[in-house]
C-alpha cells in the first residue's frame, strides 16, 4: 500500500504539448517564403539597380574597366534634345493611353458582371485573350493590320471609297496605332481587377438606390465609382507605370518610327546602351526614368490619400 502510494505521488516528467511542431512549422514557413522573396529582390532588383547607379557615373561601354567621370553623363543627358523628345512622346503616350485603358476595362467589367449579361464566362475569356499574347506577336499583328500598302484597315477604307491613311509615315497616326494596340493589350488584366472589385460592392446599396428612384447612371456614379476608388487608384498607378515602360509592342509595331519621331524612353535607353555601346550614359537615363516613375507613384499616392481623407 505504502509503496504503491509513494509511486503514485511521484511527479510525472514534462509532457510534449500536442501541436508544438506544427506551430513551429507555421512560424518557419512565412520566414522561408519571405526570405526567398528578399533574396530574389536583392538579386534581380537591388543588385542591378546598384550597378546601374554606379555605371551612370562612368564611361562604361560593356567592355573593359569603367572609368569614373562624375556627373558628365547627367550633364550630357540634360543637354540632349533627343532625350527630351523621347520623354515627351512617352508622357504623351501615357496621358492618352491610360484614360482609354481605364474607361475600356471598367466598361467591359461592368457589362460582364451585370445581372442582365448573358454568356459572361465566354466574354471573360474573349476579353482576356489579348493578355495571353506576347507583346512582340501583338505588335506584328497590329503592324500588319495598319500597314499602308498591305494593311487590312486601309483595305477596308479603300473599299468604302476613301483614301488610305498614312499609318506608318505620319508620326501622329503612328502614335495613335500604338495607343490603340496598347489599350487593346492592357485592358484585359485591368478588367479582371475591376471585376473582382465590382463583385465586392454590396448589392443592398443598389437596391436601396433603385427604390429611391436613382437611375443606372446615378447608381454607377454615386455607388460604383466611390466603392471601387481604391481599385481605380491601383489600376491607374499600374497603367501609368506600364505606359512609361512600354517597349516590346512599340519595337515590334513601328520601331519608334517613322524615323525617330515615336521613340519611347525605354527604346532610347535600349538603343543607347546596346546599339551604341554607351552603358554609362544609358544607365544615367535609367536613373532619371526611375526618379520620374517614383515621382508619378508618390504624387498619385498623395492625391489618393488626400481624397480618402
């Protein structure tokens, strides 16, 4: 009896709590994923950006040892009229294409999520298809469509009895073709973002407004637009940055032509760095473009915060 009671009073050793290993896994998994993202960010963004910043102060041509020349590249840059022409054309392209892309993507998304729409699933696939096409392929297709002597658009215009248009030799018409192609290609992704935002707007708002006698435009203006304001800000920001960095489609469509009248800023960097082997000067242009993009993003964020307040 005594021995049995004594053994029963002996405190048991520490027991393992169930689930401790699982909690440790839950802690390590986010750290591993975050660490991988940080490593990729350092390798593919910080390291090339740092090299570009260093090269912008040198006369590096891609071969040999770069020689430090200070601010000579930046002085040459601010005195280069070609740089201002390419930057102006890029800003004009962004100012025209971003509003068009916003209106087109929001309009298509509103039609697709409408209660009266039929075949919305098929329509989503059709409108999203341009996003799956390579910008190089899309540029070649649009170049064929708007060719002056062989293009499908001029063929239709001729059949209607009008004179063909100089889509490739007129700088303004050539830029218009680039705007149309970029809007066609960028609408798909923005449409998906707007579809997700529109589906999150409570239906009760629309029902209450309809009971009060609000028509479709009034419901869209006073309910839909304010409800998707954060999404609109995101779409405009991403579209603006993408327009400022447009390269592949323009290169395949008209190569910045006619001549150099529609050379975008990224094309200018590409031609300077790779065709003329002036890596130092191209890096300086890249740093200026980085500052412009940061300025655009910060201004849009400040405007968005002010409107939210």
